[in-house]
């Protein structure tokens, strides 16, 4: 591997004071430390967004409840949605990518370590700015308010006429700035994949994790730029008297929707493909089988990436587009189901004939596969335009995308945490606590989000802070809210398990799961610069080759 | 007989045709998934049912048939995939008696992977064609002759309905005629917004269509049963999005004609409430509200000419009776936080007089 010019890592001598440790972390350019910081920030905001959701579920417990007023409720769902997408999903996927992508391709760091640190701090301060809106949005003289325009911030509700004060500006700037962090992270990952693969690591031998993160990075470059442009246009509207989206001066509200969803739909794949990536690493290891149909998995990922930039207006079937557009967007959206289906079948194909070890990472990934089947099928229903005329903007949609993003992404993230925590910390997470976490979370998830489909079919629109008692939605809302308790309990068990493992966990050793990719060939946690000697690989599973010299993978690929 | 029919009243049928059998089959397949929702909808088959599978109108019925078809296909896929997946997970779990040898490594199978690419492609192709046909048949953008024209204007947070043929303006409660074979009068809505984006949705009549400022959208329905059908704004439109409720009263043709004639009259001018009338006309009420036949010609708020012909106030936030009306006029924000109507500072005797006047606007 070519020598790369990286800054000298901080030297950690024994007996460092906590300020030195803090200094190490704040000034670090190490991909592993940055990865940990990304994931920890993401988990922190996961708790914040979870509390916001819990408050909303409390308000919706009873018809006509007035525990939380409309203004607060509207802020809660805006903050919850924006936080989950930009401050939970994005940093966690970037964090895992940061930590494991270089390790998996045998690199010593990311291609641009300083850019990497810059990206993290852009994200961090963007997030900080966004949450500062609670204090600062009304200016220094007022009580302050958070944004209340919804996470997709439809025009003209974001115009000066309908959104006074500065809360919308905090939404714009916080997300814009954290978006620059995501863009730099994407450039960094692509640069790393292109230029820092170790000897023998051809594209055809990269772990699926690396392939999928590359596709995600491309999508980030394609999708986040139009969002940034639209946000700048909105700032122009709000401060410089431009009229892009200002309908009162002839602007176009639908233009914002096109811009936003041109970002927003690829964004869904930006979030879920990393989930696929974790599952594609975990399922083979715990089934004790090589991934079924590697080339097809790569091809399916790329097709999802390509198709995902052409489907955005399926979020807009109710805006009154021409018939031709409605038909196009319905058909192309349904087409996404084909490569997604291939992935599901290949994961099941990987499990088929294996000896599946149901440890916690695999439990989460198995639940993910099943939940994602339903998430995909409700996606087909929403793609069916006339059906969508009934379903869009109801709880059915809320159920669908939580099935994707919780049932898909968060489940695989939990799986990934249990799978890679030993590598990061050198300690094993407790299996019993892991199972408690899993079952509590599955039960809570099903109670909350499966019942939401029913509310949608019963005609309950999303984003309403209250509902009349005569609509027969109350009991379903109560079941939904009850699920929150189980999910919260599961998450508490998770954090307890982490704390206990850090304090007194069983040492993990370099390769606790008997896995096959390069990150398990180095110590846990990996040393600075990862590999004492640059590895060389001959197949997709270098550690399998090492463990089974009698039947190495490269004979079959 | 086509899978569904566009803007034509279904005619009574004596026996099931071939396609009907298919349809029944599809519904049967879909039913496990929908069981809970439908059972509940049947329980609540009340006036306030908003279930999307309780259609009583073209195109809701057509959408429902189409949707149940989609659900049936998805349910079939779900059962097959989850069934096979569950069997795999159980069958191939690691057992205690297993030795430590690795299972046979299978790298892939071209024929299998081709199969699970092509079969979904075929399903998607068929589904896309059916969808295209449904869209073409249900999405109309011109008003056929003889249809009732209504303009629905979305406001933060109430609905204005104008009947240009009759010169009527009302609010929040839409009145339309029923359709029967041989006596058709479909309603064709022109949707316009006064401020932000709203969405018009009565699940039992039709799917939703957004109301977008600077744009004109259309929506049509042809209800086949008289009665009250409810819904609400379904695009987030600001603080009181939740209390932007909608009611549609479907009348028999004669009842509808009677309703139109009543609405066309100017407001009653009852001498017994003359005091209240002057409170109304001399307060800023008239800046926002119209009472036809008086100097009140405001446009920002609901037309009050025949206020008491409506059942609700504040776009469904309360029942329209003397007590609620009084509380509303005293402080609208108390009933509907964030509402655009300010408290006018009318209190005491003036308030009583004003409420009496409003109650006289039948």
C-alpha cells in the first residue's frame, strides 16, 4: 500500500488527565475515533428524538387530549423527523462507514483524515445550531421556539408570511451545515474506496459493506446538493426578497416539493442501504455461509441507487400532476421492488442450508429481513397511485416509513452495534441483556408501528395534534402509544449493556464471531493505523481463506 | 366488464361474472391483512366512519376495488416470502447436536437468481399496467357538462365552498346531490388555496387532492348514497391543521334543491335581534365576515349569511349551539388555539345580543 500523508496521531501516554483525553478526541483525525464520535452523537440524538416521539404519543393517547398544545406538538414532530433523518440516521451510517470501511479494505485511515474531522464537526455544529432554535429562534428578546414546519418544510409554510421569527432559519441553516459534513464524508469514502484498497482487494473482492457504502456515497453527492441549493433559495426568499417559493409573489410551492423529494427519496436509500450493508455482513457470518449471489447483490444495490433518483414524485401523487407523470412515477417506483426483492431472496438464500447462530446481532438482522418484506410491500401499495390518493399523508405512510427506518435501519444498527462493539471496545456485550433488548424492542416496534397501518386505513391523517372522539381511532392510538414503553425499555437495556460491558465486559479477542472480513484480523480495538503490515487478500473472505486453507474461497469465485 | 369503470354508476347486477369471481378471490386473499381494519370499520359504520374501504361513491369504490387487488397481490407475496423465510430460519437454526464443521458454502445460483428477478418483473409489469389504466380512468381535469361545479377554497384553518351556478357561498360543510342510475349529478370540485397547501379528503367519497396556492386542482365524486360523510385537511398546513375538519352532506335531488333555494335567500333580518345586528355591523366582525343583505362583505372569514344552517363551528372544533357560539365569540383562541379570528372584546350584554343575532341567521 502506498504510504499516505496523515497527520501524526496524538500520543496517549499513561497518566493523561481527562483534559488531555478530551483534547485527543477533539483534535483527532483518526477514522476510528471519528467513527465512534459519529455513532455516539447519533445515539444521543436517537434518545432525544425518542423522547420527542414519546411526548407526541402521550398527547395522542386520548381523543381531544390537551396535554400538549398544537404549537408544541407541531414543533415536536418537526424536530423528531428532522432529528431522526439528519442527526440520527446520517451520523450513525457515516460513523460505521468511517470506522469499518478502511478496516475492511485494509487501509490505515480514510483518504482525507482532516476533511474527515472537518465533516464531523460540521455535522456536530449543524446539529447544535438546529437544537439551539429552542432558545434562540425568536431572537434574543423572546422565549424562543423550535421549527414547526414539518421535516420536509413545504412551501409556502416556510415563507416569511407564514413562518415569522427565525425558527425556519434554524431548520435551514442547521441542516445545511450538517449536510456539508455529510457531503465531505461521502467524498472521503469514495476517495478511500478508490485509492486505498490493500493489495489484492479488487472491486470484485470488496465486502458488500464497502460496495454499499460506495453507492450510498454517490447518492449523497447526487441528493444532498439539490437540497442545499433549495435551502439557499429559501434563505434568499426569506432574507433577500426572492420569490422562488413565495406563492404570494408568484412563486411556486410545487417547485420546493420537487427539489425536496429529489433529495428526499434518494435520502431514504442513503439511510436504508447501510442497513442492507450491515445485514449483508452479519447474516453470512451467523449463518456460517458465504453471501448468496455476491455479484447480483452488488448489481441490485447499484440498480437501487440508479432507480432511486428517478422516483421522487411518488411523494407527490396528490399534488395534481399530469396523468403521464403519475403513471411514470408509479411504474418506476414499483420497479425498485425488483432489486430490493432480490436482496431479500439472497439473504434468505444465505441462511438456507446454514447453521444459523441466533446471537443478538443475528436476531436483529432476522427481524429486519421479515419487517423489511412488509415495509417493501406497503411501499408497493403507496406506489400504486390511486391507492396512494387514499393513503398518502395518513398514518399508513407513517407506518410504512417507520417500518423502513426503524424496522429496517434501526434494527440493523442495533445488530451492527452488537456485532462490532467487541471490535471497537475490545469487550463483549452481554448476550442475555442483548436478548432482552431485542425482544422488548421487537414487541414495542410491532405494537407501535403495525397498528399505525390500521389508523391509516381508518382515515387518520398524520401530523394532527388531536382528533375527534367519534372517529374510532382512539383504541389504535392507545396501542401505538403503549408500544413506546416497550421500545424505551429495550433501549435502556441496550445502554445498560454497553455500560456494563465497558465496565466489566468479557474480553473479546480479535475475532469473537469467527468472521471473515479484514477488520477481524487486527486486534480489538484496532491499533492506530489499523494494520502493522498491509494485508493482502485473494478473495472476498480473506479470513475464511486463512482458516480453511484446504478449501479457500478464491477457488470458487 | 372492466376491472373498474370510470365515472359511471355501477348498475345492479344479477349474478357474478367471471371477473367478479376473481375480485371476490382477491378480496378473500387480502382479507387476513385487512380483517382488523374492516371489522372495526363495520363496527363504526356510523356517520363518522373515515375508513378507506367503506367507499360509497365513484371514484372511492373504484379505488377500493383496485386497492384491494393490490393488497391481495402484496399479501400473496408476503405469505410466500415470509413463509419460506420463517421455514428457513427454523429449519436451519444451529442445533445442540450440530458439530463444529461449517455447512457447505453455496456461492449463488444463476437460475434461481434469474427466477427471482424475472418473476417480480412480471408482477411489476402487470401491476404497472393496471395502475396506468386506473389513473387514466379516474383522473379527470375537465368538467363534463351537467356536473355540479363547486369551488373549494382552503384557508388556514377552514374551508370555503362556492357554488358559482347558484351564487352561494358557505363554509366547512359541503352539500351535494346524490346520484342514482338515470339521475346523475356528479360533483366537480375546483380546488384553490388562499394561503398555504391544504388537501381535500373525504375517504368514503374519493382520494385526496392537494390544494395549492397559485395552482388550480380538481377533484370529483359521485356519491351513490345520501348521508353525512366526514374527512379533514390532510396536508400539514400550520398550527390548527388538526382542526380543519370537513363535512359533506349528500342529499336527495329534491332536498338538495331545497337547500340551494334556502341558501340563495338573503340573510333574515329579524327585528327582535336588531340590537345584536347593530353590534355585529358596528364591530370589526364585518371586516372578515359576509352577511348577505347587509353591509358586512368581509372575505377573510366564513360567510355567515346562513350560519345556523350549519352543524359545526370553527371547522368542526365544536357543535354549533348557543353555548359554544358564545364561548367562541368571547375567545376563539380558547376553543381553537392559534385560530386566525381574534377575540373582539365583545362582552356582557353586547355579547348576548350578538349571539342572539348570530343564532337568528338561519
